[in-house]
């Protein structure tokens, strides 16, 4: 019964989203849903490239558009630019249950990855990638915390995406 009620609510919300909108920015169906759109769709937004789209996806779920300001690379100006182009709907699939594009987990080996491969990790720029390369070899992923300028929060963000072989 609860599943039926939830299904009816989702159907109603979907219909409401399809016809709702304000005069200044058009109907919601022409906007990008930040909680459910694939990364490739988010990349179509102005000023949003692959890295920023990935950060937006990793920041899910969002309860309000204003929560985008917590994404690195989105300041007040970019948020104002994106606001009329996006909307927030309930997530249709929990992030942990969302299937990957390849159905396999790809981890970056921090002992052998190129600088470009390291820079694909969230929050890793050219300087940090260089510091990681200079700090090699690592015996375990946690050793990455010893790299200069590599804070615990940054490690926590990528620990599931790295390995040491």
C-alpha cells in the first residue's frame, strides 16, 4: 500500500513538474533535474564541463537549488546563471543503487596513475597530482594523507576511488 501511495505521489509530481513553471524562465520540463539527470546532460549547462558535472553528481541529493553553492567551482555568479535552467526533483534511484555506466568499479592506482588520471579524481588539481607523484610509492591508500596539502576531507572524498598495487 505504501509503495502504491509513493507511486501515485511520484506520478502526480511528474505531471505537476511537466506543466508548472514561471513566466520568466519557462516550463520545468525544459530544465535539467539536478538529482536525476545523467552527468552528460548536466554538462550541457552553460559553464559546466565534465569535472564540474561530476562534482554536481557527487553532491547529490539536493533539496534546494541553493545547495549547489557547496559544490566546488560554483560561486554566486554561476549559481545565478544556473538557477533558471535547473530544478530539483526527488531522486528516482538511491545513489548507491544507481548502476554504473560500465558495471565495474574503476579505481585509480595512485602508484602508477598519470598526472591526467589523478586530476580526474574529485578535488585533485595539477599541483596536488604532482605532489602525489612525488610522494610515491605508497604502501596503502591511507598513506596519501601524508602528501603535503592533502587534507583528511579530500582523502575521504576519494578513498573509494583509489587503490595501491
